[in-house]
C-alpha cells in the first residue's frame, strides 16, 4: 500500500467558458474520464467512476480573502486548517507562524518519525538550493514540510540519475532553461509512467507541479491550454502504469487561479481532488476541504484508526 499525491498548484473549478478557462477549452480525454466524461469545471460536481472519485473541495476554509499557497499548502500537509488557526490567508511562501506549524507536525514528518518512507520526488535546480542555503529565499510550504521531516531536497544529480523528476514532468525546462543538455527527456505519457514508478519506492510520494499557478497569474491563455493538455498526457501514462490495488493516487490543488484567466489573481473557487485506487470510496467519504487530505492519507496508510 502506498500513496502518490500529485499536487497541481493553483487549479480551481471555474466557469464553463472556453474564452477564460483553459480547463473548459483544452482537449483532455483522460482527465475527463476521471470526472464521468466531463471537463473539470464548477458545474461538474462530485463524480464517481469505476476508477476515480472526483471531489470538488473547499480551499477558502472559512477565512475571508483569496486563498494563498503558503497557508493552504500547509493545510494540505498538516491536516490543520491553517488559515482558520492563524486568521488569514498568506503566501506564496509561508510566514513564520505557518513555518512553525509545519515544523511541529506534517505528513512527511509523521511518517518518517514512525519509520515509514516518504519523499518529495521533485528535483530542484542549484540556484534554488543556493538561494535557500544563503537565506535569500524561503522554502515553499511543501519544501518546508519535507525539510522539517529531515528529507533531502533533490538536486540536479538526482534528476540525472533518475531519482527525482522535473516539476513540469518532461525535463524540457532543465534542458532549455536551466542549462542541462543531458537532462532526461520524456513525453508527457512516459513522464506519467515514470512518476508512478518513482512513487513505488516510498509509502508516500509527493509530486509538486507549480507552473499552472504561474500561467494563472500571467497567461498567456494558449500556453495554459497547452499545459493542461500536457497534464492530460501525463495522467494517461500515470493511469496506465497504476494498478488500482497498489494504493491511492491523489490529485489536488491549493487554490483556484489557472481556471480564470480573465484576471491574474487567485480565486475562491472549489478545487478538484481526484482519487484513484481500490480504496477510493473510503478516502472520498467526508472529504470536503483541504484539511481532510492528510488524515485521509494517514488512514489509508494504517496510521490512524478508522
Ligand atoms: Zn499564485
């Protein structure tokens, strides 16, 4: 039994409007199949299919204002409603109180301290390692959670040896933008298979994708449509490789943004949580907001009573 959590930053469920919502405009047969043959929008609603539960999930968490990555990624990884506890949404990087909560408890840490295996399976470029080590930038809440558990933040060497993956899956960004002509390159379909294979080395594997949030802030729309179609290809490979009896594959996001390119801000829309695996119904039961993800994963891994 293992869990692969695929985190896609800043993707909410928006209008059925192909002029502003890339999810309503893109051609995504695989993603649609996970939502009863429908595109992922606000009108989709909860869907149960043979393979998946599609669960519209609250990311506002009862706190006024637009949800942000710092506090909401922390909510996903602690099981605590962090915005409610602090009284505000904060991001994109976590502030000191959010970091303190992550250092106290988080999913990676709970698992590692119990002798279980967990990993943040992304590779990060030397520049980011350098800036973090020099105090020039903060870790994201996701990176901070892994760090607080004593996990390594993977490097370019891990990418080259196949021990970690590019956040955009295919490796193109490492070749074309980060100066690694030898970086392994995958089609989206191959990358999806590879992500599943990598996840099998851990009881809990977290894959973090953030470019959706970048395009949600600044577009252009055509790139956003293309990215969502790439993600469809990744999920086609992932679903082919995934055996429903091996555990749970979960997709979720921290807040809306990418689904409404009529402006460059986050939204208060519900976000999609999708769960694939034989135990999907138990995972989905009662899941209504982002604070439920961690307890559901701990239960699935036998770490909490039913
Ligand atoms: Zn953002």
